[in-house]
C-alpha cells in the first residue's frame, strides 16, 4: 500500500525534497529539544517525536508539505495536563506523555472512522486566536525562569510571577546575558536580517529561508562558548547535559484506569487544537499549488503520526505552522522531504547527541520565547472587536481565561461563549413586517420603504431558520400584531430565508394556527422553500392550515386584497 | 402601587373570580399536601406554599388566570436536590427547601433585571416533553411505596424497584386496597365521569369542572372511612397525622456557603423548568381571551411568588398547568380569584388542619400517580420521531437519562443534544450550484433543473448563515470547484438566504478571496442582504474583493457572460 505521491514520484522532485528536508531538520533540532523542555520532558523525547511521526504522516497524510512534529502549544498543553499527575522529568511523567500521544492518536483515528472532523468546527477563529495569544503569553512567562537561570516550581501565572519576583536575588547573570543576547539575535533575525540579506543580493525567498537557520546558529555559537570556557562549571550556567544516544525502544504498555481518566480530556483538547492547526496550515499551503487535502483523511494521517510518536517514546505531535511554511518555501514537493528530515534526525540521535551537552537552557528558552511571541498578533484583536463585539468578547474571554485560569478552561470558556453568542443571535431573529413595492412583485420592510399594505392582512418576513431558540420571538411578534391590530384578519408568514424548521418551531406554529383559527382569523404561508415544504407536508400545520399556502408573496397579496 | 387589573376592576368580574377561587382551592388542598409529600416535606409546607405566593403573583404577575403553587415536577426536583443534603422530613431538610425557593426566586428576579428570559429558550419542546415523560414515570414509581404501604429509602429508580421487589412480603393490604380504589376512581373521573355527567344533563364545561373535584371526594370519603373505623390503629394504614395549625412565621435566615453551592444548580434548573411551564400556560390562556402576558415581567411575578414562598416557610412554586386551566374554565377574570384561593387556604390552615388527621398516605400517592400519568402523551414521541430523528433522539435521550440517571443530568443531556443537533444542522448547510432559468431572472439548482450555465463562472448559493461552524463546508465546496474545473475563472457567491456572517466566516472568505486572486481568478458576491452588507462594508473582503459585488444574480450572469 504505497502512498499516492510515491507512485507518481518524478525524479525532478528530488532536489526540492532533499533541500527542504535539510533546512527543516536544522530548524527542528533546536525546536524539538526546546519544546520537550517546555513540555517538562527530557530533551531526547523531542527528538523521538521528530522521527517516526514524520514517516507515519508521510505514508497516511494527504498534504504534500505539512511538517509534523513537536509544537509549542501542544507542548504547553502536555505540561498542563501532566504536571498534576507526576513530577516533570520523572519516568512516570514520560510514560504519561507517551500515553497522551496514544490517546490523542486514537481520538484522531476514531474521529476519522466516524467522520467527526466537523467537531473541530466548534472552535471559531476568535477562540483560536484568543487561545494562541493566551498560550503564547503563558509560554513566554513560563520560560522566563530559563532566561534568569532560577528554579521555580510549575504553577499558575500568578504563582510563577510571584516566585520569579521572589527569586530576583538568585538570578544567574551569565545565564541572563546569554538569554538576552539570544533573544536579541533571534528577534533581529526574524525582523531585520532578511532585509539586510536581501540588500546583500540574496533573493527575498532565499533571505527568508536563511533567517530560519538563526536558532541553529545561536545553538552552535552558545554551545561552543559554554563548552570551551566551561561556563557551566565556572559560572553555573545551566546546560542540557548528556542526552542518551540511540534509538527509542518501540514498545507500548497500557495505562491504568485512573491514568486513562485523567488523560482523556487533555487528549481531546490537544486533538481539537492540533487538528485545527494542522488542517488549516495544510489547506492554505495546498491551495497555493492547486493541490487539495482531504480533512477526513487527515484524521488518519495525524492519528497515525501520534500513535507512531507514542510507540517510539515520544509525545503529542501536530502539523506545525512555522516548519510547514519553511518546508514549502524550501521547495518540498512531496512528503519525501519529511522522510529525509526523519532520517537526518535519526542520524543525530544515533551519533551526535553528545554535541548538545553544553547547550545552555537559556538558549532553548530564548528560542521558545521568540517563536511564541511571533504568534501574537494584536491587530487581530482590534479587527475582531471592530467587526463584532460578541466575537471580540469570545477572543478576550478565551485569552484571559487561558492566562489566569488555564489552557483547558480557556478553550471551554471560548467554545461556550461562541456557541452561546451564536445561539443568542439565532434567538433574536430579524423579523420584518413587509409591504408591496407598488407596481412590482417585490416586498420590503414597511419601516424602511414606502410600500403598499392591506387593511386586513399583515405580511411578516422572518430572516432566520426557525428552531426552539427563536420561535418564541416569532410567536411574540404575531401575538403583538394580533393584540395591537384587532382588525387584521390574515397573518402571512413569508419564508424565503427560512432554511429549516425544527419540531419545536413546528409545534408552536401549529398552536398559533389553532389559536388564530379560534379567533376566526387565518394564518397563511408564502414562499416556503422546497426542502422545507417537503418536510412540512404531512404535518398538522399544512393539513389544518387555517389559511392558504401561497407560492409567492404577491399571489398572497392579490388574493387577500380581493377579500379586503 | 396597585396592580393594573385592580385599577380597572369591574363588579361583574366578581362572581367568576369567587367561584374560580373556590374550585381551585378544592383542587389545591389535596394537591398541596400530596406534592409536599412528594418533595419529602411535612404536609403543612404544601399549604404554606399555597398562600403568600398566590398573593405575590397576583400583585406582580401579568397573567389574569395563572394559578401558582406547588406542582409535581418542581416537587420531584426539590426531593432530588435535597435528599443528598439532609434527611427528608427533618427540620434541616425543610430549611433547605425554603432556601431553594429563595434561590429560585432570586434567579427569577436577576433574570428579570438582566432580561435573560431568552435563556429558557434553550430548552426545545422535545427536551421538555422528554423531561415531563421521564419525570412522570419517575414520580409514579416513587409513589408505589405509598400505594403498597411499605417504607423504602429514596434512591435511583433501579434501587427503588429492587427495594419494592424485596418488600413485596411486607405489603399492607388494606393500604393497597385503598390505593387501588383511589386510583381507579380518579382514572374514571378523568376519563369516563365527564361524559356520564354530560349525559345526565350537565353542560360539557360544568361536567369537566366537576370531575376536577374528584380528588377532594376521595380525600373526604377515605378520611371518613379510616377515621370512623380506626383503620390506622387496627389495620396499620399509614395516615397523615397531625398537621400543625396556624400561620407560618415570616422569617428568613441566610444559608451557609456550602449549602448555597449545592442549591445553586438545582435552583437554576427549577427556575428554567418552572419558567417555561408557567409562561407557556399563561400565554396559551391569555391568547384565548385576546389578552397578552409579558414574559420579562413574568420573571418578576414568579420571582416574587418564590421569594414569598421562602419567606413564609414554603418551597419552590410554579404556575401549574392543571390548576390554571381549571381556574380559567371556572371563570376567573382576574388574579382576585387567586387571592380568594389564598384566603381560603389560610382559613384551612388556621382552623381545619385537624380534619386531615386520618387522611391516608395511599390516597395522596394515588392523587400524584393519576396526575402525573395524565401528563404522559406517547403520541408526542411518535410525532416527534416521525418529523425529525434528531428531535426524537433528544426526546428519548432526555427521558431515559431522567429515569436512569436523574432529573438534572436529564435536562443537561437534553439541552446538549438539542444544541449539538442544531449546530450539526447549521454546520452542514445546503449549498447549491445554480444556473439561470433561460429567459428569466431566476436561478435554480443545476442538479434539479435544466438551466443555463457559463463556461467561465460558477454560481454558488449558500442557504445558511455563515458562521464558524459551517464556513469550512463552504470553503471545501469552493476548493472542490476550483480543483475540478480549472477552466473556471469566476466564483460567484449568492447570498439571498445569508442573514449573518461572523468574524470567522469573514476571515475565511477574505483568505479565499486572496487565494483566488493569487490564481488570477475572481471571487464575486451577489444578492448580499442590506443588513449583512452594512457590516461587511469597511472589511478587507469588500475593499480587496477580486471580483464585483453585484446586486442581483442576473446582473452578475450578464456581466460574466460578456467576458466569457
């Protein structure tokens, strides 16, 4: 069962795939070490999560350029989920991280089998943006201890900030200088270096790619400086230390029931966030080359990647934004680029982990801080707020809850706000009383236009699907009309914008019809759409309708005008 | 601040109000005792909840005929909420019941202040119906112990049934005979008696009203029989015993924080269920007389009634269906009828509670069973299932969860199912590719009609509001079209059924517009409604639209036909 892309592989693809594979690997080495640190795991776990998952996705995924592996947000979520369950860095913690990847993978696969990809649509952009901003700030704050060279326990953002404040006397200044220098260089690389290289004659694309190598440059320079001067021993700079060489053992043992229960919810949230990030990146890259990804198949590709991560001792993986874009820009034509990356990471793991012995933690912390702050875009907040207060609130609510309460409550609050605000909107439908534009077949709002009306009939147009949440509003409007205009004999509901009627709405309409009949008046329908009428046929509303079911509003208008 | 109805009171109203007040009181006496029993409270609490609340609602409510007081479902919910917190019948339990009424009242009042009445719309009819059926079955099962004359602890339905089975050897047969005879008579009164009385010369309405007095008849006969023959002493028939005479003391003391926490959720659910029942009854009765109730003011009326119940030692009250209908049919013209009822109940409480000493519990249990089984209507289940499988599922899911798990989880499950199924529907919008009906300005689905299309343009009509839940489906459709028909240069989105676009949908449309532009193709809009366009103006979608923003589909068709 060779993947599609392999069957139609062309020799001309090879160069692009190879160079993309190399460039992504150079990005991936510091990131995988840093994100493992962020997740509270030993550094080699980041390397493990960067080998088999890439191959699994290459075989089962549908995107040509998505780069799967450890990412910042999923690492933070892993740390949040596991810190209450075990001591970070312990073997139990590592075991649970591996289980979390397996749970995430199984959820992906189950959603793939039951075609539940639509669940991920429950997260609106404001929630996702709010979540990313909140997580980025949370991650940046959590890495300050690495820059300052102090040890503080994991905890809430308030605890972390107060512990940092209390530790200000214990700052390791050499570490701080390394951290600040790294941050400064990485920010410069992100913002100024590209235009400098551009001026020096490199193409814009080449310059952009080169700047992505900056973290690796910082890693090499800092490791050399710390190693040759023994800053770890002399100045107390905290370093990565020995990373076990060699392959992870491929194995899996079942978690306990209690562990499973505590891992289920975090795995579900990592799945939702990871799936949305992966699919949206994959989709936007595919479209630029007129390719297509299949979201339901992506569930299998990403599920296989997470299961592979679990089997090889890793932790949850995601198709990340930054590396995927680099992979694309560096010329990746097929997932062979990721397979090259995996092979290169394997080589690093087999023989080169010793080279990272003197790598300072502060550099990894700096890499994380610069990466996550790059994800924060405050103009989005402004735009969202301007377009819709409800969406702005769900963004800010999510951000604040993520920062002050936690990652998981943040998502839940955001989802609740966005669902409630959607329901609120749908529960307050636009209902217009309309009249006929003289001499035409068009009907317009009587409050906005000068239109013809009939003394014995009111035409009500409802611009929303009728469901349990808004049918009361419709009922109240009709009651008001009947109460205020006792002379009205006919109520006409116009339904050109009604796409569905649920059984609650149907029952209320039936009751209204009966009530209107008891008053010796009539309820009419007009312009009900085909699919809606298909379902209404056979219901009491149609069989006992006191008035008529008109195809067009003007038909109703003319018929009722004759009766006036 | 005299209520509206009192200012315009006419002398001719008096007779109707008095006779309605008397008939409702005769119904209310056995019901208030029985429902207090169901709620796990001493019988006098039911009487307390039938005096001040009626007066409070008469002053602050807006319905002319709603009869407020203890009802079956709220009594069950009270028992469910309080049983884990205190021993039924104890003074702590009674104290908590009073607090529950206060919490419920405060929630009503807060929702009134913040105009949150719309929250009650989150319960769809299938959920309400499923809830009523489940509660009725649960209540009926809980009363079997009263009919059998055995004592078993409160518990889940499975526990209750197995305890009943284990107690079959302990049945008190005289109690069982009284219970069965009462049930039989009450069922006959409900179904056969009215037509008999009708044949005997009474009008249909008079006959209907007379049958409502059946519970009082059973109460009187059974009390006389048990009292004169001392069946309680001789045969062990369980009786109500002494009910303290005299007024409840008007007082209120605050609950502890722990008590408040456990009462909040039950009070919220009692509020939601009670508000929906009260408003729907009030509304349907008001409409029959061309009157109008104001749902937001009802929040104050019902809130005042519950607070009054709490202050006078009662428990949560609701505007009940059965008594309100009787009140209406017996000729109540204004809330003065309820004030008469309250005064009569007060007289009973002051001097006549001794008359209920020999009233057997089995009769109260029979009253409850017949009343609640009258609320079960299986034809609703059939209708709902036939009209919509999703609505049918939320009905059955609610019923089963209520019976097997409990009242509160049942409501939560029902609400979740109905919201999810609404979101599922909205997430799977009807999207049609349309063409022009030759020679007209109408556009129809190309799969259903033979229509004109253009080689260089595709017209896509989306029959749903665009929001975070369904914009992906729109995106995927457009991606598919672009992928399958590379010759297409123009995508036209038709929006006659789009009533709103949230910021997620807007961002996706902007991204699509950019992607389509990058392919040297164009995205056009047509027939976007006024209010939607008002909000879109100023967004990137409009300012950077690659194509045109047409008023009508046929304009777009003609313009693009010229470019083809």
